[in-house]
C-alpha cells in the first residue's frame, strides 16, 4: 500500500521469539552479541549488533527495543539479542514521531486521498491501537511534550494557515487532550529543556504562554509596542520580534518580558537576514559567517567565520563545530568560546558532533582511521571525552542516538551498543 502505513495488515512476529531465517527490510545481522559487561572499564566497546542500513531512514529505541524506519516498513527488534519482534508496512512519507512508554507513534500519509494521520502502535506487538486522522506533528520527529504529540490539523481548502491551530494528542490513547483555535495575533512554539510551550501575542501586546502537555496558560506578560511586527521568537525572559516581507527580514527588536519594555530595535538588517536565538544569545548570519549580538543592547559582541554550526553552552560560553571548506584548520573539530569576547577557550580536535545527550554533553565520532572509528561522549564544559563504542571505518560522520541502555549510530550500517549490559 504505497503512501500510507498498512495498519490493518497487522504485525509480523518473529517465530518463537527468534529472528526469522530471512530478515525483513533487507536487514542482515552481521555481528552477534558480545559480552558488554565483561569489557574492561574505559576500553572501547565492540558493537553488540550491526545491521545493514542502506535503506534505513530513522532509528529510535531504548535498552529494551530498537525501532527502524525504512522506505517500506517499520520494524522492532528486541534487545539485547536482536530478535525481530514485529514489522508493519509503511508508505512514502511515514515518520516515527516518538517512542514513549509502550507506544510507537507514527505520522502517515494516505497516497490516494492525501489525508495525514497520527497512528499509535503497541510497542510490544506492532498492533495498531489508535489513529487520529487529519493531524500532522508540529515538530518533525519530536512529540513536543511528555505524553502528548503537539500537532496541527492537516491543511484543508480555505485554511491557508493551519499551523495557527494546534492540538495535543494523547500518545497512549490518541484522544485530544487540548485544542487551540487560531490566535488573534501571533503564535509560535517555544522549545526548552522541559519540552514545548505555545506562545501567543494578541494585538494589544499580551503574551500568553501555554504548556504543551496540558494546553493551560503557565505565564503571561504585557509587551509595549509590538503592533508593527509580523512575528516573534521567545527565549527565556526575552522576546525577539521581527517584521518580514517578501521573504526578507526588514527590522527586529528585543523586549524584556519581565517589564514589557522594548530594549532595542534594528531597522537595517543586512541583506534581509534574520536574527535568531542561539540559546539566550542572538546570532546574525549564515553558515560559515556568524555575528553574535548582545541580547540586551543589540551591540555586536564578536564574529565567527569558518564554522557551520554555533550554539550556546551556558551563560558564559558558546561552542562551534563542523569547520567549513574555507576554515584554515579543517581538523579543528570543535571549539568552545567565551560568549562575551569570542575568545577560544578550548579546542577539541579530531571529533565530529553526531548527536546530543544533554545541554552540555554531545555525542561525537571520529572518521576513517586505520584503527577504525570511535563514538564517544563529550562534556563541552570540561572537554572530557569518554569513549562509548568502536566500529569499522566511517567515511563520513554517522547520525547517533543514545537512550538508557542503548547507543546506536546509522550510516551505511546501523551499529548498536548496549552500554548498560
């Protein structure tokens, strides 16, 4: 069934709890479980499992199971032995939205009708438990809040701005926990370490921030002078408002949400490039050429060239990775900078950022070396690197994820480690 996951076909269980003789989805078990618990402390670990992954689009999971999305199916594998639990067909455009508790939530598209749906599967069996037609996730690949998928109604004729309507879909049951109609003014999603919030600013300048879990208002503020702007972004107690037209950003201003007053305004954005939040600081520019602005004054703090990715580490530091082709030190790997001056305070060469763990910890990997490739945890605040796994040579950085009891990296194969044994 092209274009939609076939939720009526049911799951295909592995007979007797063992992998089928012929692995589905073109996945081949090419390495068997090793005794992770017996490895010497601090020593690189061989992967517990390696799966051929040319056709794999996404990988999710925890220490109990691994879920793979390919171009034609979704499959679940039991950890630590790699036995296939189930597989269900999936069509073009299927996404894994989240794996939470005993549910796998998918976003699916029916090719014939074009209707979008959210679907909840039993994580243990793959059985379809609920379907919510006419909704798409608001954030790609992320649920948005604990127990809830923050979603938009599927676009319908006469509704040019469906993202202005939102709903919270219960991950376990598919029921609507809350729904919001179009705002009178602006609406944006706000992301922080605790999940997603919904921020509305009405024409009178009143900001209302709602919980993504309950839809209830958790804080409000009154902002003066926002009427001339067309959009905004919130970071902590600062609101960045902007005025855009014909795809260009014309001017920007920052407001203090505690007092509601405007702190500063810019009316000469170069080349129409937008300001954006980099944590609680402001970045102006594109890949390879960034200008960091003070959020309270709008003054330029410093510039950074030759790096594709920049983000805030803490109140006093930022970090950058992915040196660009014009960076004179392509082997620089990762740098940590003083957020006030831009001075490099730490260099961590030889590593690529391939995933995240927490605010200060990231997953990093080495590339092709004679001894193979490594994946490790990097503490950006200290520069400490802890090797978590060892694999064959990687010709480019993989995409990695970590969950309790599970580490997985995907490139042309899927390497799986079970660090908690």
